[in-house]
C-alpha cells in the first residue's frame, strides 16, 4: 500500500513561507538560521524535524558555528508545520 502524501507549510514571523512536499515523512517542525556575515551578506540554513525537541537541539551548536564561520550575528527560529492534502 502506498504511503499517504501531504504538503507541509512553515509560516515564519517575518512573512516567509516555505512549502515542503509532497512527502510521506512525519515532520512536525521547521527551523531556520539567518546568519549575518562580517561583510554584511547573509547565509540561511534550514531544515525540518520530527519533533519540537529535535528542532530545539539544533540551537546548541550555534555559538560554535558562529565563531567558526565568522558570523556577526544570527537568528534561530522554529515554527510548527501546517499539514495539508493539496499544495498551497
């Protein structure tokens, strides 16, 4: 039997919307790091996880990553994914 596929949508506070899918994975949360480099440019890292706890663990290595990569500053955000049967 085929797995049921769905779309997942993350709506971030700044208005950014990310759609993932179609997928059969049980992702529940989306995380994003927006890092500002010394030269003023930005780098964005993102991913999705199967739980809020898993997403929160992504925050732990940020201080070391900022130091190694020379980030001037960074923002880390987590939002719950919205599930739908059709593409938004």
